[in-house]
């Protein structure tokens, strides 16, 4: 049977209908990737899909307010999409670990059933992704590794990762996948360094206490022209205010984006990535328009590496934090955000998830 990629989506509030929508055309699936919004019960969806496609391994992750399916952004309190790989020559092995687990053990579990993967998918709930990845990466060698963190709508801990066998509120899922065709993996950042930078002088894991000997939150607020003044006293989450202005840690591989989550005790910044004392961090800046153009740029760069070979499908992972920013802004102005399909011109006939 010829290999193919099948992309499906659903916004049905009925689980049986959503499942039917997602498995349409996937009866010969050998592997699947699922994404859903927090309004969908990840455990119920997992069980329903596993029943509809017995023996088919898949991994899934929750997203912030939307998913991508059939080359469009799919929004809704209950939205889900699936990307299925079908046909001969496709194989996959899936494993999962709690957040207290080992990345190396996760990789070894998956390798028990598939020792020579073409690529790997990794998804984890926020908090321990970096530690798991550090252990996992050496086990995979040069295998392309894709994925990202689970998310929810409000950074309220309503995220999940799941496989065909289990659902985890705190943990990680890994899929090793064999695909008979060529795989091209690319990554682009949506932000560039601005004029402000400083050296981290006090930090603890994902919390930055001081930059240049000054309270990190207060210095960051100065860089942003006072945009966080109210948040410094309230301790509220600040992702919606800082999505387009994260910090960037200077590292040998380039800038590692560090998205602030909230202000702690009026002085420190709790973030979504670890930062070490002695590292230089810069204020990074982007715009909504620049973010919208990134998918098309990313796909074009990846397609160029195929040297004219036809695309079977595209699996796109994106930072959904901009949705949190848009929600706050549009709520304040009584408007709704509209979707953007910047990559459609190149991908109208290609399955996209």
C-alpha cells in the first residue's frame, strides 16, 4: 500500500462525532499525532480513538485555544486535529514517562520496538522538558527530534500529553517513527534581539531573580517601558503581555527564547525555560505580522531542501502564546481574533497538521 499523510479535524462537541471526524480516511493508519484544546477531555478522546483504531500507536498533546488541521487554524472550546501516516513502510513505537521519570529510559522504552527510526516526536507538560530532553537526546543520536510543550488556555495546569495507552497530566510522551520517504526538519524563531541586555546574576532553575544585580522583574519592566507595572504588584501571569517581547539567552547555538510566565514577589521572573547565572539575556522583539509570516518562510526553507521532490505532508508546531495575547487584547476591545493562513498558497494540496 502506498504511503500517505492524512490530515483531519473536528470541532464537534460530541465525542463520537469528533472521533469519527478524526479517523476519517485513516483506517490504514500506522501512526498518528493528535492535538486538542483544553475543552476536550484528553483521556476520553484517547480512549475513543484507541477503540476506533485498535493497535494503531499515536501521541497527543493539548494546545492553547486552537489547533492546525487541513492547512487552517481550527479554533473552539472543543477543537482537535489529527495527522495520520498510512501505508506500508510506516512503523512507530510509543513510550511515556511521568515528570519524575528519565528521558534516557523513555528513549530506551521506545527503542525496544523500533531501533532505527526516521524521526522522533517528543511532547511534555511544562516544568521538566529540558531535563528530560538532556537525557533523551544522546539516546537518539542524529535522529531528527520534533515536538513541543503541552499547553492550555490560561496556564492553569489543564494541559495533558497522551498516547494510545495512557494520559498524563504531568509527564512526557515519545514516538519513534519510521517513514520510508525523506524527512526535512526546520525551525525558525519569531523574535530578534533588541537593544537591551544584561547578565543574569541570580537565578534558580526557571526563576530569574536578578539581572545585572537588579531585581529581574523591575529591570525587565524598564526595558518594556513600564508595561508590567501593574503586574509587578499583582503577581498575575504575564504571558499575554510579553509573548512578543520574551527574553533570549545567549548560547552557542544562538538565542534560546525564555518566555516569562509571571512576576514573583514583585522582583523575580518565573519563566518557561531554565536560565543559568552568568548567562547574558537580551530583550527579544517580534510583531504579530512577523509571526504570521514565519510558517510560510519555514515551509519554503524546508521545501527547498527537497530539491523539487513532491511533499507528502507537513507537520507544523507553533508557539500558541500569541493567542493568549490576542484574547486579552480583543476582550479589552470587544473583538474576536481572526485566523491567519499565511502558508496556504504553498500547501493547498498538501496534508498539513
